[in-house]
C-alpha cells in the first residue's frame, strides 16, 4: 500500500460501472470496508471499463499482494462481481465460502477439460462474467507468461481487456479491448509491446525475461 493520505474523493478514484457489468449486491458492511480501504490510499482506477457483458481482464505487472487487494476492494466498492481463479485448496472450509463470496472460482485439476476448459465452459454458460487474470502467475520475474488466459478467451470467444498496473503513479489503468487474432504467438508479441512501458513495485516489469 503506497502513500496514505489521499487527495482524491472516492468518486474520482473509481469509474462508474457500465450497464452490462456483472453486479454483486454485497452487504453494506463489506462495501464500507472496501471503500474505507481504498480511501486510505492514493490508488485509483484510471479510465473506464467497456460496456461488455463478458471479457477477460489481464493485469500486469503483478508485483505485490496489494494488486489483488485493491482490485477486489474496487470491485466491491462498485458493486461489480470480479471473478478470479484459485487452486482448490484455497476453497476448503469456512475460508472457501469467503473466497467464493469474493468472486473466486476453484479450479479442479482433475476435471477432464483442465482448468482452461473448465473456465471456458463456465464463461460460455454465463450471461455475464468479468474474469481477471495475472498472466505472469507470480510476483517473481518470469521466463514466459502463462497462456491460459489466451486459451480461455479463444475457446469462449470473448475479448481481452488490458489492465496496466502503474505503480509509479499509484493507479491501475483500464486499457483497450483486445480481440484475439487466432495466432497465439503474434497476439503475445503485441501484448508484450502494449505492456512494455509499465512498471510494478520496485520497477518490476511484467514482461518475460529477455523480451
């Protein structure tokens, strides 16, 4: 969490949700907690989400736990259901109920279609779903992005929305809608170029080493 003591009102930190956003009506207490958490920082969302019922948002560079905390808090504050994937071990017992309430989906590695097929099937069956994924899959430097997001988008025929984590300016920039071409390597090369200017905590790049 960076630089407490915000100078912007909450309405200036979070864009209004578009009409087709998947909505979640959270309890007043948790909405209050989310808004208080965001209000205690200088972080903000810059831009506006596209008015689409379904997309996969990819966010990079992922460099701190704060990335996810701010993202989930922002969704709660806007009454948006932000869906994310997690390993099944996180969804056991009472913790599982909380994780599902926060928009988490447990991936079943024993599913015959794998995590990618499972999520693509779920997205195709949903009327509205905004699925958010960190393509690096870790806060550490990576040799390559995990491409599950590309395969889920391809199999469910939904676009990507690019989310740039801009730590030097304490914001998440909501970028453009990106439609897949069907050529995974060409799409990845283009995505790397679009994310290249942005830096995470400590100057971390979200791109694979050597790119």
